[in-house]
C-alpha cells in the first residue's frame, strides 16, 4: 500500500505512529510549513513533521497552500493508493482524487453530528455524554462523505475538551489503521450520511469564551470545560480578566455559606471565597477549581485566592 499521510498537530501523530507500527509506513507526509511558535517565536516544525523524521519518513511536503498546483502534481507523481487525512486543511478535489483507492479523513465526532472545525469543543459544551470518531471518504463538501467506520467513547461529566482530545487521538489512531486495512481488503463498505441529522461545530472564537453567569450552573460548567484548555472561558472581576479552566457544579449541600446564600445570590455573585471559590449562576452554583489572571500562571483556586482578593458578594461579569 502506497500511503500519503496528511496532518499537522499533535492530534495526528498517534495515527501516523500506529500506521508505521503496523507496517503501513507512508511513502510521504504532507504537513504545514515550519512556523514561529511558542514564547520565543522560534521557527519550529509541526508535530507531524517531527514525528515523520523520527519514524524515518524522508519525503515531507510542506505547502503554504493546499491549492498550490505543485502539491497536486507532487501527490500525483507519488501515485498513492490511499491518502490518509488527520487534522489537516480542506483539500481540493485535484489532490484527494489522486489516490487510486480513495482518500479518507478522521473526524472527531460521530458524523453527521458536529460537522466542522471544533467538534470536540462543541460536544462538550453541549453536555454530550457520548462522542467518538468517524472515518469517511473525502468529497468536495466538507465532512459530508460516506462513512467507513465509527468508534464511540464516553465523555465524563467534568471532563474537559483537552482531556477528551487526548483520549480521542488514541482511539482515532486505531480507527485509521482499521480503515486502511478495510480499504486494502476491498471491504470498506461506506454508507451515506443523513444530512438531515447534521449538526454544526463551527470554529471557536474569543467571544464564545465569555461566561454568561445568568444561565444554569450546568450550562456554565459545560461551556467552561468545553473551552479548556484552549481558548479558555473568561469573565471579569472589575477590570481584571480571569480565565476559568476547571469547574464543577456545586451541590447545594457543598456551599459553606448555606443553601440560602446560593438561592438569593445574583448570577455571577461570589458566595464563597476561602479555600473554595463558589459562584452563583441563574440556577445553582459553580465551584471554580482552576483559573488564571491575565499574565499570570494557571492555579488551583485555593492557591489563587492566596494572592488575589475575592470576597463573598463580589461579582464576576
């Protein structure tokens, strides 16, 4: 099998490693260009490029644009049997049609649910308890191709999008390997998606991180964990922006200031700020477990309160 693997971030690395481990070493890898990254802005290769070098894959293509005719020409010259796409850009037909047996993508949801750029974030924000991965044959309309296989996985009630991501990329690697084997055997019995059941998962923007405390505690909690660790949900205490990374829904019996303090507090009002940080929502309360003041480190709430003053009655808004 002549495989071309396309991917860029950490999410794609386990899939590449699993293919090589199983004897399906790609003849070429396509990934993003080297870019300035990190605090020092040093020019750094993508995680997939680093993995390809470590795995002994010498041919690495790094187009600035997937619509560059040179990429389509280079892929055609390789004469791939299969193109495997994991967390890469939207390919034009002249690229993905170059594969003799087809090109497929690994998507981080159970399609047709959560089509789009941020399926993990949206699933967690919506309070889903089950998600999964889907492999499907590429077609021009994004995330609409025929489904090859799917694998389900649970989402814990307090699990963050980052934690789901890290588990999903391992499950996804197994799905990629199984899909390659199915295609190799001619057993990839792909089925059409039900477009009427499709739900969107559009790109996350900064405004999506603003916490509206005037909503039920469970909804606020799901938003916060669905945006953790990136881009992070945020709120203000006066002029100070605070990013919130980890929370739980506070049971009434857990509120040290008493049930009435939660029931009578306004949304966004702090009802406890000693070793625990509890904030009232429209219904119930949210305990903040980990947060960050802009320009400072992320800290557990107890440590944060040692260096930043918050009092019962203060408002977050």
